C-alpha cells in the first residue's frame, strides 16, 4: 500500500540521517578486497580493534565506523567523514607497502615518494619484494590496511571532542555515580549541569587530554566550580 511505501521511505530516510552521526569510511572499488573477509581482508577486524583501543585511550565509547564503497572515489582512494563532513582522504598504491622514515639521511629506495597521511612523515611506496631491504635500511614498513587504520586513528584523536555526545557524557556520569556517589551528589546537578561537564570534557579532548580518569577531573571541578565557573565556558 501507499502508506507502507511512505513508512518504508521514511524509515530509509531516518536510517540515512542516523548514519550522518557515525564516523564513515568510504573506499574506492579496488580497495574492497581489504574489507571483504572472504578475500582475506583484515580492515573490518582492524577497525574494530582500533575502536576498542581508542575508547580505552580516550576515556569514552568511540562510535562505530560505517564502511561502504563509493564509486565516485578514485579506484584506490578512501575518504573519512564525520557526520557527513569530510575530515580526511588519501590514496593507496595497489598492493605496495609504505616505507616510512623521518631520517633526512635515509637511504634511497626504489619506489614512489610520498608522505604518510597520519603525521606527514616522508615515505615511499615500495614493492613487497624489497620490504626486508627497506627494514634493514631503517624504514618502518607497513601494509595498506595499517596505513588506513593509522590514518583513521589519528583523525579520531583529532576530532574526539566532536564525537563525545550528550548521551555518552550521561553514560559516563551514570557509571561514575556507581563508584563515586558522594562526588556526583555534590557536583551534578548542584554545581554543574550535564552540559557544563560535557563542555569541560570536550575541551580536554580538544587539547588531547584523555578523560579516562573522569573521577579526578570531576574532583578538580568540585574544588574550582564554586569559585570560578569561567573555566567551563
């Protein structure tokens, strides 16, 4: 019926809107084997492991990364976006390895010179056949999946403050209430609102400070908030 079609279309539109809240990784069609586990692709497992690691490192639950192919990209190109806005892209050189070295006197290798995407360090795309030669020359050699996940990890760290939502902040405070009930009773919402605590956490993440030890952060806020709330704004 027309009603069911409209409901289905509405649900599809809502799903599309929800995906804008995710971290998205789009890949060109020649990179699909990196994702396809039937072809030995390791990217899905590596991204899951990265997400777990970053959640522990940063101190909050990093949202899932939605991975999809995009025919509008170059065949070996990938693109990261946050809520629909591009935050980074790069291009893999087929099955070649990336040899990375920040040493200005590094020994030259046969390959295509570039800069690795996460930190901008000089690098060279090399054939897998000369991997041992590159390692002996002092290069760090990584495969394409490691290139992508390292790039993604650095982008998530850079944008962590944008990923911490109100719901996740509340979850963190609810969890802390179980271990530090007295602290929570004195601080939220008597002295600070949920939104104000979130802004403090966002600012710490923006400065690359983990909020893993949130109890210590809130204890500091308990001491300073009654005197000066300007630190929060």
